[in-house]
C-alpha cells in the first residue's frame, strides 16, 4: 500500500471516530502543567490528570496524534526506525473499555481490507510475562488468539519490554501488549516471533493496560480505574506500509532530504 503520513494520520483518526472516539488536538511538545518532564515524551503525558480520574471535557474515548520528544533511546536514533522527535498516534479509554475491545479494534484497524489491510502473516505480538508486581497477562494472549494470531507468534516478555509507564517517576502504568511487523527477508519462519528473533520484527504499536499506579516507594499498586493508552509511531507505520526499510525513505523526510541534496549539490 502506498500511503502518505497525512493519509495515514487521517485514516487512524477516522477509524477511531467509527468507535465513538472524540479526536483531540496534540498538546505542545513542552508540557504546560507538568513539572516531571522537560518534554512530552508520549501521548499519555498530557493526559495524566485524566488517567488519574479528572473528567476530560471530550469524554472517555479519545484519539489523537501527539508530537513527542523522546531521548531514552537516544543511542538508537539515526538507525532506520528511531527518532528523537516523532508523532504518536493513540487511542484512549478513560475508565471505559479495556483489553477485549482494545485488542480486537487494533487488529481490525491493522488487518481489515477497508483500513490498513496488513496480512496477518506479517504480524506478531508480545504480552507481559508476569513478575512479583503483576501476573502474566494470559487474558491478552487469549484475546490475540481469538483474533487469529497463532501461538508461535505470541511471545511473553518481562517488565523491560512489556510494561509501560509511569511517564515520570510515579503515576499510572501497567502491562502492555505490543504489535510487531515482520521486517526480515522473505516470510517469517514458523518459530519466529519478537521474543526469539527480535532483529526481524519492528514494533509498530503498543496497547498499555493501565491498571496500576507506581508510588514514591517504587511499589506498584492496583489502580481504582482501568485505562487504555495506545501508541503507534506514525513514521514507523508509514515506513512498513510503503514497503521501504527506513523512516528516511518516507514522505516525512523526502522533501527535507531533497532540499538538503539540492543545497549540498550532491545525493545522500
Ligand atoms: N503508549 C505508550 C507509549 O509508547 O508511549
């Protein structure tokens, strides 16, 4: 599928409109009322008060495209898929739907012919393996199976991979399930998944099931609310949909690179 970043952004927001989500504008990259971070690092950042229980004027189902500055993976910036400034597409349940709808709708958006029409053979997922703070997320694995994801494409990983938040030191967080796209040569082998073969799978979307709060003592407490926070990297999904192997080959960068080449008088 040939698709521009503008078309993809629109398609994502249109999809969530069909699921009764209100579209909200991106907050500025410099947070307005959050002393815990210098920049908005994720779609969740400007929404923290609402994840904690404040009523959002637009309701309990939101979707957006948040401009983010992220430096935790600075070492990887400059490779084919990591950026320090990027746009994150997200949908939000503020104590509304939870895992069942979130997973089914993500699968629908990715694979339905009228949306992204990605072949399920190109997709794999990871779910939280469980530890002393929270149990293994078998529910999410079952829900992926119901979508048709075969068991060998579901990997169970620990907190380093499958836990998201809080954005600062404390606050809402929880296990996540992550969706990956095959970027290896040919077709993935039967046993390949993002746990066993991580270099050949690119994360394109994560669904965080925010059912926990981390406190100052570093403890993870069950939260009184259940929220969903998803994050899909706009530049990454445009890359894989266009069948190119680097974010720099997408329309996001094409004009800038062409101008630089013109000014430099040489091709990069
Ligand atoms: N949705 C969580 C994140 O990746 O920012």
